[in-house]
């Protein structure tokens, strides 16, 4: 796995250290411990490809003028066998290094040689990461926030794998607790509305959506309180159940009725979640059910462990966790006075299962902005249990605003009028959805323009990037048809001199570093930005550097650069699970 930029940086550091050794040996500077120095890439390449601040870093220790120190170092630097052909001293003493033609040739050749593996790094050292994302409430369809979380989480998983981590994707199914109780109550009320005499007649007269609209409008005998789900999906479940089973649940007690309806509807919902996510190109390694934590005793065990460690107390009949002892802003109830655990307990048990029972090195959760306060309390619980809380990282994802015709699309999550993930993908191409949801950093608000997402123009970022890839394929195909074949010549036969060529190669060389930075920050938006910049640089190269009619060595060099660029486009679009079309 090549990283031409890191290789060049390593050479700069080695040459500077060797030069310092020579200066000490010649008695020109004292043999004293010297502070660390930095090597950076200037924004303006006229200032060099790499800039080193060693002279300024050493000035105080050596009690000398930094520019004079820089001049001495530059005079001792030996560029032989390096990828540099020039070093000079600028400003207060910066050492500016200029890469040679050979570096550009080697960069293009290494991309072509590595192919689908180009850009992969060993940054992660095979550490095991469990990435949990979406984990939508199974009591209803997925909304736009889940759509962003899905694209973000799945792309982040691929990014981390590219960076050398072992990653598993997991969906946590909340199939226990208050939301299931609420789900059952909602189903039960709708069922009784249908079973009510006139509703049975409606069932005989109307079908599907017509039936739903009729029953939805009349709640006289069984009104729907504020604490239930009122979406059309609830009505549809009960409608389908009633068509099969009729009045069989009318005369049973409510708990039995709720249980039967949940047992019928919940698997349908979970199957729908899995189906919609597969359509979105997301496949999980594990679908983990909260109910298993209750069934296998993990929930009770967490309370027991915290109590044995002295981190709980009783108050007003409830069991409290001393969360404030571990950095949280207040203590938290674990078990209510009625003996029922709060939702916090299975969440603790779940994270304990990830990091201790299953032994992952890191657990990453992608959560909405409304979960911001959740992080310190979970880290507090893990610390109290003796687990390193640094093993839990949480990516907080901000809200999405849908825009159409310049106006915000109003959303009502459970009214039945919300745009769900499924309906979004009926309107917007999957490529556009996955790319657009990763256009902004996770912690920033995202405005999703529904019109722009389907627009076939350079204004549409995903179209612009895909078009660049297709354009390269078209160039290679058209030239081949005309008798000019790409020959994959060795690196020493390549030649790059034009500024547009060099700028494109520099950007290609930056990919492994970009992968590491994006993985470190848990931010796939760095990849979409990288791709957009790559498209800009390629289009500029194509517009200024002819291929047809040039000498054979220029033709093959530029075709090689086309192939290398196509490889990078394909690799990164694959990472995002966005198609890389060969024709558009």
C-alpha cells in the first residue's frame, strides 16, 4: 500500500536529521537535544511541495538566527537517492523542498499497479470496531434522519475498513420497553375501531387506502390519545390482521390483544426495515434484539454489578446510579419504584455486551442531535463498570432539511404524511441520496435539495463526479476504437510537465492521507469533497492537456494519468456504494 506523500515526508525528516548530524560532526552546532519539528504541504506549490520549520524550532535551543540555521541545514542536505531535486530557504528560515519528476511518475505507476487497493492504509491496525447505526424504532417506517444515518454509517464502515480496521455493522432492534407498549396500545385501539359495528361494514365496502382514510377520520367510540402512534402504518397493520382473523381479539383482555397484535405486526415492520435498507445498499452483519438482553439476564446483571461496586443507592423505592460521581451532570434512575428498569439499563447492558462480552476494541454509535446528553451518562456507566469509556465513541448527527422548489418540505414524523426512506428512494436516485447525505460533516445541519438530486448537470455534485469517471471511460474507449491503445508503460517511460497534470497527480497522491484523516474524524464527507475536487482537477487537465495528435510518450503518459484517475474515482465511489458509470 503506497503513500507517496508520507514517503516524501519521511525522506524530508531523514535528510534534515542527517544534515544536523553533519553540522554537529563539523562543530557548526552544539550536540544538544533538539525539539520536534513539523513538515507540511504549502497551499501554494511555488513555496515548495513540502515545507519544514526545523530552523525555527531549533533557533531558541541553538541560540542562533533561524534563517542562518536554515541556510546551514540546506547546505548540508544531500538530495541524492531522494524524490526531491531542490531545497531552498524562505522567509524566516523555512526549508522548502521541491519534488522531482520521478515522484510524479512513481505516483501514477503505483496507483495503476495497486488498482482496487489504491488508497487503503494500515492506520487501523486491524482493531475491531462495532459500528451501530440507524437502529430505527421498529414500530414504524424509517424517516429522513434514518436516511442520513444510514448513508453516513454505511459509508463510515467502508471508510474504516479502507483505513485498516476490522468493522462489523449492527442494527439494534428496540423490541422491548415503552415504545413496544405504545405500539401495542396503538394497534389495540385501531383494532377495536375496526371491530366496532360500523367499521366492520366499512371493511366490507372499502379496500386498502380508501379503508384507511375512512377509519382514520372517525374515532368516536375509541379515541386515540396523544401518547399513541397515529400513522397510517398502524391502521394498515390492523386492517390486514382483521381481514385474516376477524373479531377473535374483541373479547380478550387488552394485554392479550396488544401482545397478539405486536406479535403479528412487529416482524412485518422489522422485515420492512431490512428490505428498505437493502434497497439503500446497506446490509448488516448483525440485527441485535434488545429483548435478548432481558431474556438472558443481562439487564438484571448490570444493576447487580453496579450495586456490588457501590455505585447505586435507593431513594423513594427506586434504584439510582451515582452517575454524577463519574462525570454526568446528575444521578440516573436504573429501576423504578414499580420494579421496572428504565430504558437506560438495557442500553448499558448492550454497550457492556459490545465491549466486554464480545470484546470489540471500539464501539461507535451514530445518534441524532437529540441524544447529545446520552453520551456522558453512558460513558459514566461504563466507567463505573470498569470499562474504559474511551472505547465508546458517539457520532452526533444533525437534522436534515428537505427542500423542494426553494421551500422547506414539512415533515410530520407519525402523522402519515412524512417522507420516509422508502418514499425518498422512489423519488431520488440511490446514488444521489447516499452522496448527498455525506456532503456535509455529520455535526452540521444538512439541506437536501430534492430537485438538485435528480438534476443531470454539473450543479449536481454526484452527477459531476460520475460524469468525470464516465468521461475517462469514454476517452479510453474512443481512442481504442481509433487505434490508440493504452499500453501500461513502466514508470520511467512516463513524463508529466504541465501544471494541470502535476496538480491532478498531487491530489491523487493525497488519497491515503485523506482516508486516514477521514477515518480519524469519522467523517465520510471528506471523501465526497475529495471526489468533487478530483473531478474539478480532471476536467481542468482534460481541457488543457491534449491527448490526440501528441507524441507517443505524451499520449501514453496522459492515458496513464487517465487510468490512474479513473481508478481513484472507482475506488472512492465504491467506498460510498455509489455507482461509477462508464457511460452517461
